[in-house]
C-alpha cells in the first residue's frame, strides 16, 4: 500500500470515529497546546486571558509612571517606523502601485502618528489586532487597532480555530458578553514572542513583561534612596548640659528650636555644657544596589542601557556591539509590523479582483536599520561595487525604485536634456576601516 492510499484510509477512519475530519483533512496528529493551556481551553476559554490583561495593565502603568520605560517604548516605536512604508516589486506593476498609493492614503499609513501608535501597541501589549473596515464598494478604508486584552481567539482544544467565520471575538469585561465577532479576514492579529506560534490560542508577550518585578524593586529602591538622603544627610548638633533639670533642659530646647529656621551660629549656656556637631550620613554615594537593579532592568530591555543615557563605565566598542543587537530587534519588529499591513493590502487587492499571489510584491519599512545617512550610503556603495542591480540599491536606501525612475525621467524632460550619465568608480579596501570593516573610496575618473 502506498503512502497516498494509507493517508486516505487514515482520513476515512478519523471521519468515521469523530464525525468530521480533524485538522482540516491533513496528516497532523495530537494537540498543539501544552497540558496547562489545554486545561484552560477545555474549561476556562469563555473569557479573555486575565493574566495577559494584568500584564498589559502593569506595562501601561509603568509607561505612565516612569520616564525610563516611556523612553524605551518611544525609542523602539520611533526606530521601527522610521522612514515609513514602501512597496517593493522586482517587476513593477502600475496597477499594484496605484492601488498601494490609494490604500496608504485611505488608511493614513503615510502618517507617522498612525504608524507609531500601531508600533507602540505591539510593543506595550505584545499583540497588534488590526480590524479592516470596508465601505459599500468593498474598499479597505481603515485599519483600526483594537485593544488586544479584549480580543479572544475562538480556538478549540487542538489549538486551531473552530470556525474561521468566527475566528475572534471582542469581550466586554463589564457585561461579560461579546461585543463583536470577527471572521479571519476582518481581523489580523500579530503576536510578539508567543509561547507557541502554531498554537493559535497563545497571545503575544509585551517587550518588558519579564522586567516588571525588577522594575518594582528599582522604584522601591529609588524611593528609599531619596528618603535616606532626606533623613540622614543633614548635619545634627548634640547639646550637652550637665546637671540641668528637666525644666531647664526643656526651656533651653524651646529657645533653640524657636529659631531653627534661622542659621544658628552661637549658643549661650550658664551651666557646664557643650554643643557638638554630628556629621550626616557620609555613605550616600554608595548606591551599588540601585546600580545592580538598573543593570538587571536594562538587561531585559531591548534598548541598551547606554542608549538610555547611562554611560558610566561603558566603552564605545561594547556599546557598538549592543547597538547591533538592538538593531536586530528593530528589524524583527519591522517585519512583524509590515506583515500586518501586507495582509490588509492583500485583502484590498482580492476585493478589487486582483490575484495577490500572482503579483510579486513585499511591504517593508524604508529604513531597515537605525543607521546614519552616511553609514547607509557607505553600505549601499559597497553593495554597488559587488554588482547588485540598481533597483535593489534603491530599496536598501529606502526608496521605491519605480518612483526614483519616474522622477529621473521627469527631470530629464524638464531640466537637463543632456544629463551626465557618467558613473563614479567605487573601490573597496578590506579591513581598512574601524573595527576591521572595509573602507570605501569613490572617484570620478
């Protein structure tokens, strides 16, 4: 018996036993969820994940209460959306380009505030549910970010959607009822670091979810540090009056404290006594416990501590290595975010009667790395020296090659009828730059 016949017999046995072929008539066996999540799917999936809701609430509170957390979120969101969205096509299609520009304008994807808001939602909540809104002509007119802690995937115990026509619901905490039901095409959910990507019941995790406990200790220690400085740093005076009665001591104390808001330079006594100065706490500079908690907090953050302003004891070479790791995190987030918008654009093309699979395109962010302009240009020149096509070079620079060519043709018609088409000569010298990188030399000869 061949493999095809055995698979058909297996599907037939599944249908006979369960009444329906599981896993959409595939050869998949077993359950995707873990035993703990499987129990939750069986008994407690009538409401949203309250643990995720608590985590998101903590992260939002941290973002509002601590400028360091807000700076981390803002910096990541800014670097991720830097340059905006572009469409990349190896074989440009005027129809796809036209529909893309209309799609971007309707959904405000050319607005930096919209892109940053979506990026912050993915970073803070760990999930980005985008609802695609259609008009009466079946145009995608809006991509609305929904609060992810209210979104509930309708998943069975096997970790897959029960019905793609009711893939997600929005749950109302106040009434305990569902506010809306979304088919799979209407709501796209991007998840950041889910426990199991293939288990559709697993939601994503916020970037700083593992830093919450360290953050609480750091805030507590910061507060204790300020209280200690306020309580123990002032200099004190010890007044010693020998053989003074209680009434005399109280009278002397009242006279001294009556003028405590004024600078006291002299004390007068008619009994044997002394006024000795007691220095305040001289160890206020010892804050190694705070430094340790600060290091622990930033070790779980994608942003290196040096980029957040804490540069003590940090060498430039180490910071460069940490920055490269941070850039990789940014690139990963850009891919996740761009995938969401690509799904919406594919839906728009299908509703317009265009087969999205037949069109070779990719939605990406213009700047793939948080480099300076000179660094990006240097990298592109090195790629040019290796012989990469001009269209790919423009893509690396963050430009749409079709738009660049159209502008060049327009300039030739309106400005210079005889443009200079000479190409500069680029030479690369390996291991002749900082940290062993190659050096770039450009000449017009």
